[in-house]
């Protein structure tokens, strides 16, 4: 008897038992004050049987997909142990020699095709932009079974540097149009993130906005800050104004840090870009991310690209990341043509694992079957949590303090 037959017998047994409970319940109600006709009883039973038949067929289909995926994993990893954490979630640890250097590689594969209850989303360290926490605390707080470090961030404050979207809310915006990884209902994509933002007055575009909730990187930047940034907008230098907007009305124009209003924003910009906007004026503020090919729920960013359309593709110069091309601890995220997400961390700067270059990391992602992949924050931030344990990091016992993580959990309600 094969595994599918055994599963069908098990499901059939459960269905018969539940069906018996339904019949008993109907009999009890029929014997009391509640009258149920034979027709009504038949209708209830017919609906119950149809529902359970459909559910059994869906479960059978998922079971067969999982069986097929398990065979593919065995063929891919050979004698290397594949640890199953949940249906559709596995962890693999291996040691390889790359260009005569020994490296330890940690891999998590996540297959939502075989388990629709898998939920993948970024998590801030403590729900605030300016914070840091250890990955185990982030994972436990979100009931995650897998977590890796996410976007680049300011080491002193924990502020994410680059695009971060959680549940369709733009937490922070892009810098230098760096690579992003998007998570939607039906799959994943990668892109070079862009941003469109504008303040309109009297129907005319008056101020163009460069990004949202990011530190200033130049005098000419126009940045918008929401309550996600905190209570106060950042202090700005001479010649930079702070435009306070509440309920689509300009309430203040200041040279100093300003309270970010509920239902409003603070926009920091050079004085010459105010374009005649005055206190009391009614305005309309619009912003969104650009270069997205489909609607997505979550976005995590990094850079540079590692793979694009099935080929190794590294664009460090375009993303202003030429300083990180050396051999370092690394974190990467990618997906296969079959929509299996692959997370990788590579140990480095320690005895027994020398780290990898971006080219070597791209080759690892290619060998794992990725169709597209990007580099995430690395160095001392590189860390992976899997199945209750920190599997990699500069110090596994303590691990690094990080700003945000990409997490994987099982949502029993989905």
C-alpha cells in the first residue's frame, strides 16, 4: 500500500467519524422540539459529504506535491541531511570548499505550493523604526520558525536603509534605487525600487518627494516623515525647512524638528523648493513605490542583484555598493521558477568559514536553482534562525543586534 492510499484511508476514517457525529446530532434534534425533515437531513448530509470530499481532494493534491518536492530535495542535496521543520519548510546546513576556501552555508527552503498556511513577512525589531534586537527575540515574538536578517540599517539607531513594506504599508522608502524582493499572494518578484511622491496645491504639483522615512543624504533631498518615524521629525541643517501637514492642510513651516501629527506628515526640504506654499494652504499628498510589476503585500530590500531571469547578474556600481564586493559573511534571498523561496546565509570572518564574494554568493544561489536573487545586509548582521535555534552568525550564542528580519511562520487560521 502506497503513502497516498494510507492517507486516503486515514482521511476517510476521520470523515466517517465526523459524519457519524453529524447524524447523531440530527437525531438528537429530531427527537426534541426541533423538527428536521428527511429532506433537510439529506441536504445537510449531502453538503457535508461534498465539503469533505473537496477538502480531501485538496489535501491529496497537497500531499502529492509535498511528496514530489521531497524527492526533488533529496536529489538536490544528496547525502546532506534535509531537516523538515514544517510541511513546506526545510533547513539544510552544509560545508563546502569554494575556490579552495572552506565555508559553512545555511539554507532554508520555503514552499507555499505544498502548504498554504505558510506566511512570510518582514518584522521590525520591536515594531519601531529606530530599534534593534537579536534575531531569536524577533522570531519568538512573531512565532516564526525561520528568520534571517533583512535590509541594511544604521548601526547606531537601527533605522532601515532602503525599502521596507509590511502588510502593504510603506515603512521606509528606497535609496539609490536598490534591489528589492517582493512577496505577494501568488509568488515573488525582484526589482530596482523607485519612489513617486508629490505635494499638490490648487491642482498643481508643487513639491516632488524623493523618499519616505529615510535619513537625509544631501541638502537637495525632499523627504516625507510619518508617525512610523517617531514623535518628532529629524533635526535638519541650515537652509532646510520643515513643512507640517495635518488633515491635508499646512499647519506650520519651521527651521526646527517638528512634531509629526496624527493623520499627517512632516516634509523636510530646501527652502527654495517650497514653491510658494504657505501656512493654512490646503494640499494633497500622494506617494507610492514604482517599478513594481504586480500588487504585493511585503517588500524587503538589499542589493545588489545576484541573479536575474535565471542568469547571474551583479550590478554593484548601479546600486552604489562597490564597497562590499570582498569576501564577507553574506545573506541572500531568491526564488525558483516553481516559486520556492530560498534563504541563504554564509558564515565568515571566523575559523572554519572564510565568507564569500558576491560572485561566489551568486553562484551558490544559481546552484540551488534560483531564478532570481538579491543580496541582503551581510557582514556582522548575517544571521539565520531555524526551528528554535540560531544556526549562523558572528556569535551564535548572542547573535547580532539587527533592525529587521524576514520571518516565516505557520498561520493556522489561513
